[in-house]
C-alpha cells in the first residue's frame, strides 16, 4: 500500500502551511485518500488505478492553494 502521508506531504509543500497545521492536514487528507483507495479497490479497480484516482482529488490545482489560504499559509 502506498505511503499516503508522504504522498500528501509532497502535494502540500507549496501550500506554505504552519508546521503544526501541516501535521494535522496531512493526517486528515492521508486518511481520506486511504479510505478512497480502499473503496475503489473494493469496487474492482486495480491498486494502480485506485491510487491514481484517489490522489487526483488532491491534485486539483485550486485545492492546495485554497487550503493554504484558509489556514493562513503563503
């Protein structure tokens, strides 16, 4: 299974979050992505397909910027 925390952390690097906020956000998003992955696998998607689809939600260009703005990042 992928290291969701590491994959989320890479995607959050540009958000400029406070380190304490970043820890909380990484945990929350990693759990969400892991749950999504498990759901997709249970629906018959391959692990590779499920990983790509799960992470695609985080790759939405505006999501990371919005998150940084909401939490006071740069």
